[in-house]
C-alpha cells in the first residue's frame, strides 16, 4: 500500500491528532484544526469505539474544509467508513482473540471500502494494559498485560509477518498511563514497520519519552480536547528529533 509510505514513516517522527466525532462540536473542530495547522500535525485520525450521533462524515468534511492535513479513519466498527477521508486504518485487533475484530468486521466492511476507493492501510492493532477502557469493552477482548513485553514483541512480529503495514500500540482512550518505554523499545527493536503509540499521553514529557523509546508516531486525543496547545508543545519536540535524524 503506497499510501502507507506517504502517511506513516520510519524516516521521521510524526504527531497524530485523534478526534472523536461524537464529542467534537464544529467550534471545537475549528480550534483543534487551528492548533493542528499551526503545529504541523502530520495526520488527523477520526473515529471512536462507539459513534451514536452519525457525525463521522460531517466531521471529516468539516476538517477537510479547514485543513490540508490528511484525515484518516480510525474505525471502531465496520460501519465507520467514508470515501471523504484520505485513508482508513484497516485495523485487526491482533492482541485479542475475538474473531469478529480479527477478521469478522473486515469481511463486512471490505466491499464498501473497495467500492469507495479509499486508501486502506492494514494495521496490527494491539491493546495494552487498558482494563476498563471503551475499546476493551466494545471489542470484548483482553489487553496484553503492560508487564509482558515478550507477548507484545511476539504479537507485533506476527502482525508484520501477516503483512500489516504498521503496528499500533494503544493503551486506550482515557488510560491512566501511556504504554511503557520498555514495551515501546522492545517492540520497535523487533519489527521493521512503523510503530504508532497512543493512549494515556497527557503531556509533552510523556510524548518525548515515547519518541526516545522508538515510537515513529505519537497519537494524542483526550488531552487535546481540553488543552489544544499541547499539540504545539509536542510538535516542537517532534521537530527537534527530526532535526537530529537529518544530521545523523
């Protein structure tokens, strides 16, 4: 999938903003997009574990009208598909054993995605240590224990071998703490595809630690809703890392 090389990269550090269409009003989208543009956010992810208001397409259209940042669907189920987006993460919950989220929903969504022509990025999605989060409840699957990096390593390796275009380690929306640096470092050293880290990142220091441990892309969501300025703080750290990469 060539779109993956355009959106997610191992050659530079990236920052992604996750927006839940059910939570964001038009005014909030304007504020988030303004800060995302100013801080040169690389990707805007749109989606949620449970969307009840049908705002996905309106949210995408609004963001596309006020920002040139690529908008990528981060689907919580097979219904979250829209040709208005630039791409969709074709998520397979490889950390769990619920067949519906390993392949079941994919079979249902595949014809609609194929027909829409939207770019599709096969993604090995791994939930880590996130007991009690929405994604755990909705997926009816157990997360990988945060203290078991060996399980995460083997799972990520299997995802890459199955042809996934990237690995997404997620502590879950509203998680009490982010993915540990040890797990990030261990997984990154075992795979040759981009590593995305999300969930529980509440400040710039945690984002910096994730980048230092090996994250190619850091995702922030909940904290940006109340403090959009954090995008600028994390972006400054991202640019610092990228300048170092250029020099090396």
